[in-house]
């Protein structure tokens, strides 16, 4: 009977050791799963951040493009303004030329009248 008790006690001890090893393994699995979950969350955050960064890059590019267009529009507007100023100056000059030609014509008429009266 003593032999049986020893065998039974040994089986209980072996069983307890296995149980302890199983618990340790289960704990390691749980810990690994928690880390895996944290890694997943971190990976998701990284992906989200990269998406946002990409969107921000796109937005920044659109802003730059818009600013370039705005700059080009400003240049064009300035050129139009310069052209209009030149056109205005040309109109003034043309008007002055016309006035001068009219005065010249009137002077010629006056000279002709004066010449005919004096003879």
C-alpha cells in the first residue's frame, strides 16, 4: 500500500508540474496575444497616420498648385493692366495727334483766308 501511495503521490506531483507548465504556457500565450493586439493597434495607428500624411501631402500640393495659378493670374492681371495703361497712353497720344492735326488744318485755313484778304 505504501508503494501505491508513493506512486499516487508521484502522479499527483507530475500532474501538478504539468498543470503549472500548462498555466505558464497559457500565461505566455495570453501575454503574447496582448502584445499582438497592441502591435496591431500600433500598426493601425501608423497606417492611419500615414494616410493622414498622404492626404496632407495631397492638400499641400493642391495649395501649392493653387498658389502657382494665383501667381500666374496675378502676373497676367498685371500684364493686362500694363497693356490697358499703354492703350490709354496710346489713346491720349492719338487724341493729341488728332488735335494737333486739326489745329494745323485750321492754321492752314486761316493762313489761306489771311493770304486772300491781304492781296
